[in-house]
C-alpha cells in the first residue's frame, strides 16, 4: 500500500493499534532539543531510565534508540507519541527548519559569490 506524503503522520508511521493506544495513554513528557525531541515516559517509577531521543526527518518522527523501534515492525510508542501531539511535532518541525536555514545562511556567508 502506498502512503501519500501529505497523509497524516500516523498513517505514514503505520503503528500497530497496541502502540497507538500506549502512545495515547502513557504519561509522556517532551523536551525540544537540538537533535530532535527528548521523550520521557513519566509512567515509570524512574522516568530518567525511560528517556529517548526521537529524531525528526522530513517532518516526521524518524528514529528512536529504544529497543522496540529497533526490533519491531512499525514505529515505536515514542515516535507515535510525538506524531499524535500536533504542537510537539510542529515545534520540532519548526526548530528543524530554523536549523536548516541557519546552516544555509552560515554556508552562504562562508562562501560568498565571486564579484
């Protein structure tokens, strides 16, 4: 099945129903960092032991170092948790755009066109 690039992020991530439910009800906390979104699961007794960096690529939660993302088909609950929280995903997308513009601006000033 081909997924349209304009589809909702959840459709593009293709999570299982179990993953989607867990992403909705677990107590996630989010922190925007330079590399993406730091996702902490506050449902656990030691949330700092359940903290993962979700990277954003092409406007989607792209990767997560958690075991589930590496060993199971479909997106993990951390990636899905970012995708279903529109304000978190939009903030991450905007931060990514700003970083890209800054890099382009730095490259442009470092290599000005010849007169």
